[in-house]
C-alpha cells in the first residue's frame, strides 16, 4: 500500500459507534514499518500489549488480537496515512489525536520526560478512556470525494516540484545565460523551457539568427508588438554578457536536463488536471462548489476534496474555520490578551482558502471592498485575506447545510437585511463611479 492511499478510505455504510458504547480503548503508536498497540478496559487495566509489522501478516495479527473486543475505540496520532487507512477498514472507531495533545498526554503519565513506544500507546489509550467522550471520531469520506482529495493534494505536490525545478533552472541560467532570464518573465511556461532546448547556449542562440528567433516567438505564441523588439535586442546581445566557456559547457547540460524534466512533469500535471476536472464534473456537489465566486476549475475541486459536501461533518461555522486556519488563536491571562495566527490546521485547506480569497477579491465587488477596508485598518495582505476567508467559509458552510449554490443577489439581500458595513462602504464608491 502506498502513502498516496493514506487518507481516509471511504467505506459506505459504516456506522461510527457512539462513545458510550465503546468498552475497550486502544492506543496505536504508528511507525513506517511497525506499530505498537496497547489496549485498556473501562477500569484502565491493560488487557493487551503487542507490536505488529506493517504487512499483510501483521495486520492479520491485529485482527486476531482485537476480535475479542468488538466495541473498540482506537486513538492514533494522525488523521491520515496507511495505518489510518487500514484501521478504517475494520469494525472500530478511530479517533485522531493532535501530536501536541499526544505529547501532553504522555507527559501527564510520565512527567520525568521518559518516552517509549509502549508509553506512547498506553498514554493514548488512557487519554481516549478518560477524555474521549468529547472527541470526534474520524468519519470515512465517500470514494469520489476521497479520490478527488488525493488527486488535488498530489497535484499540489507536483506543482511544488515544478517550482523547485524552475528555481534550479533559473539559477543555472543566471550563472551562464543571463540573456534568457532577461527575455522571459514567467518560467513556468513550457515555451521558456523549449527556448532552452532549442538555444541552450548564447553561442547557439547567436548562430541561429534573427529569422529563427522570430519563428520561435511566433510558434510559441510569444510575439507581442510591445515586447518583440526588446526580446530580439536581448537575443542579439546575448554573447556580450555570459559565462565563461567552462561554466557554459557545464551549466548548459544542467539547464537542458532541467528543461527535459520540466516538460515531462508538465505532461503529468496535464493528466492530473484532466482527471480532476472529470471527477469534479461527476461529483454530486459539483454545482455547489462550482458556484463559489473566484474558485474556478482549480480551487473548486480542492475545496470540495478537503471540505466535502456532507452537512454533518462540521457542526458549526467555527469548526470549519478552525480547520482551515482562518480562525485566530487567543491567549488571555489577567490583563494580557493576545491574538495570533492558527498554525495547527489543515495546511492544504488553509492555502486553498488563501488563494480563493485572493481570487474572490478580483471578481466580487463586496470582497474587494472588504479586503481594502482591512488593509486600511493596518492589516497585512495575508491577514486581510484570512479575514476575508473567514467570511467566505461562513458562506460556504451555510451553502453546504442548505444544499444551495452561491447566489450573489441573495447574498446582497442578506447583507442589506443585516445592515452590513461592507454595503455602506460600497455605496460611496458606486456613487463616485456614476
């Protein structure tokens, strides 16, 4: 089983047992190749303590060990991964524990700072027994949503790899081919990589001549009347400022290698994009998330994969906002009151909401007004977008609960009904435009 199959395996029809029906509690200290398990009963007595390998035989051993405990709850220090994937296929309730909380539970049992795999498993089992009544069991996603979530996350990872390769390519060009850097701005475009493949050195660029330069710009659809003369001038003077013969010989090979890798990676990204768009179109919540302002065909599937369309997943708006990292963290003691950004959250969802807020500012007048007001109050760009994301998630949560797509007119009527200060600021702007 690969790490990509990590997050929650959807199992239709699986019912999570209420906590009061659980009779035994397991602490599952996971690792890559083995897992330590400690089981306790309702009185806190250890009834089983064993280690299994992460293999077919190991998981069969786990099934044999727990068959005498049908009402079992399992606490584990993660919400995704191969171990979680296997646990969700069994008839037990899975309770993910934040690593910081797990550390505190361990220190509660061993204030001396002692740490062992057995202690980790035991402290998780005891924490579930004593505090688990307020925890939320992990609910499996439906297969379509899970596949969409994994594909979007893998696409993001591939985009990050592309960014790393582009940075390496640019650094290599700085050392021996400055003219290429000057001629093109966006090096995530395949046309820029093709330029390196066709003209890998300043000498080969000069030998190609003006007609081939013009043909390349036209073929790659880069010819613009306002930029063509500047680019041709840069090509003309490419040999006047470049690396030495030794540096050019070595670094040009690296640049060619990176350009080939980028082209191959882009082919895979195009396949991912096609697959994601096809699954998004098939999803029953397509119209719901597809109507989000500014989300588009890229962010809509990501939001659907991370949030899902199940109205029961998030009890209130605050739960969703905390998961997305838009809700701040408060520290209050006596007269001291500080507020800071929330770091413990779903990082993929936080990044997606950040991009969504940024895109929403460009297409929604009320969002643009809201953002500008937050900036005028002295908030940074990122903080203003988080504030807007907080508001957008409130709208999205209501959409999921009511199963109704976004309606700009309905939103405007609600703003007017509740006397939103955003409308008050928008009116003078509208009057000035008239």
